[in-house]
């Protein structure tokens, strides 16, 4: 199998020019190298039940993404995958913020997996600008068991996290698919923060 790498950190496997062009958004928005080391090989479709989809940096509102989306992606038969959502643009004393993880995904569909961290959508604090919300898909090794315990839907348990370090600690390699959207503070964010603050952790 032949890999081709260009100056933007994109590794291709005979992918279409359209897909390669889309994936360049990962370098244009500095996800590579700030968050991950290489651009994913494929586009992950991230779709909400209201019809909204992530599209390589498209700006979405906090109300549009408040519920857990469905993530689908190209996959190898018989392999299991992990989907992770992270926000690297939280204030420095919080970043990264871990938003969601589902493991043991079959058939390239996140709804077949086991939720390891409950989903919570965008809650960018006022005055922190536009945040990148990144979805990454990793192919799991055969003996995969996450090194971290289940994380409840609790804000303080999600801060000071690193998807790069998690992938390294769990031998996940580089992400095989990805997508992202951007969002900023709006009038609905205080309501979302209140919901998180009042949520009872479920260990």
C-alpha cells in the first residue's frame, strides 16, 4: 500500500481530490498540528436529528448541536472504532475540554457503540471567541480497553484533557476519519451551563 504525504500533513491513499480538498480544512484551521499530528484519511459524517450536519468548520449554533449526533464513517469489516469529540479552544485553565466518547463501534455507525463519556454540546464561555469542536474516529487495537474511567455528564470532569495523549496512551494511532464545526457564545449557553452544573454525576 502506498502512502503519499504533502506539506500540509495530509496522507492520501488514492483518495478523490474532493475529499482531499475537504480534509485540508484540518490544517487551515490548525487542528493539525495543534490538536493532532496528521490529517484524517476520510470524512466522518456528523449529523443531528434536526437535519444539521458538521461541515469542516461551518459555524453552528449551540441549540443546533445540543443533542448527541450520529457519526458515520468508512470502515473495515470486522474492526471496532472509537469516536471522540473535543474542544481545544476553552480557556487555558480548562482546555482541552472532552465532550463525548463512544467506543466499540461497529459498521461505521456511532449508534452501535458503547458510550464511554456522555455527550454534551457546545458551551463556549462569553468572551472566548469561536471554538473548534472536533470529531475524530480511531480504529481500535484488538486488545483495547480505555485507560480512563467512564466520565459522567459533569463539566468539571471534562477539563484539562488531551485527545492526543489519550490516543497515545491507548495505542490508537492517528485518526482515520474526522470532521468539525465551529461555535461561539450565544444567549442559550447560560442555560446549558446551568444544566451541566445541576447534573448529578453518574459514576
